[in-house]
C-alpha cells in the first residue's frame, strides 16, 4: 500500500463519520458518541498526516505552499471541534457548527485528494510512498490509542 491509498482509506472513514455526526439530535448518547468518534479519528489523522506526509512535502518547493495550506485547514477543523466541545449539545447552534465542520472536512479531503496528492505524486518516489504508508499507519495507531 502507498501513502495515497492509506490516506484515502481513512478519508472515507471521516466522510462516513461526518455524515453520521450531522444526523444526531439533541443532547443524546448518539451525539456524544458520534462526536467522540470523529474527534479521535480527525485529530489522529491530522497529526499522523502532518508528521508522515506534509512534513517531507514542506521541504520541497513544488509542494510547500499546498502543504502549508493543508496544515492551516487542519487548524480550522480543530477550532470547530473545540467550538462543538464548548457548545451546549441540546442547542440548535451545535448542529450548525457540526454542519460547518462537515463541509470543511469534505472540502479539505477533496483538496488533498485532487490537488496535493497529484503534486506529491511527482515529488515522491515509489519507495518513499510505501515507507510513508507504514509510518502513517504506525503513527495513526499510536495517536488513536492516546486520544481514545
Ligand atoms: Fe488533512
Ligand atoms: Fe487527510
């Protein structure tokens, strides 16, 4: 497996969790559970992706700007996660922030898959793409254990 396949696989998980999040209602167990799941998945993915994918891309001229933009979007998603944590689960505001988060996630994943992956494909060799996938998986597992 290469890094693009590894990231795509987890992007699909995020898309599913984001859909699930906006289908929850009020201060329910389902909402708390869906939020916890997406929070863990998102934060672990961001950390592992920045460490194993963006860091080497930041070091290359062709990908530096896009990689930095990707990291900035991670921060925006973190802020929405934090906003959800500080908002009353039963208020209508909660769902509108959750919808904003879902839109941001979908936009970010498309951006990565359509723009950054194409450029990264040009600057990385096959051995790097495979190594990055193993490093990503290892880091992802460690982070998930830490956030769970
Ligand atoms: Fe990302
Ligand atoms: Fe990603």
